[in-house]
C-alpha cells in the first residue's frame, strides 16, 4: 500500500507540474519546487551530519553517499580536481 501511495503521489505531483508548465507557470513551479526540496529532501545532509558527529571524515561521507562505486570514484576525482584548482589560485 505504501508503495502505491508513493507512486500515486509522485504521479499527481508530476501532473500538477506539467499542468503548470502548460499554462506558462514554469518559473513559479521551479521556484516552489526548489524551495520545497530544501525542506523535504534533507536525508543526505542529515546522514552526513550524523556521520561527522560519529567521527567519519568528509571524504568517507562523500563516498558512502553515492549510489555506485563508479559514482563515488568520480566524486573523489572531482573533489581532488576542485582542491587542486583552489590551491592553484
């Protein structure tokens, strides 16, 4: 039942969004979705905060927050490139 509720809610939200886009309200819909995302989708931020309180490093939190090994490797590479660019400045 919970799976169906999640799927149906997602479909309802997607239909409302596309309806708003069809009536020229895309900018407003994007603004409110971005605002809501910050309050609803905090799981990664919360998990990273909890991991740091338990003594995990930032790098390990980044690795464990990805969905696949290749994605985590790419994150580590990008972080190293970013650090190198910041140090070069």
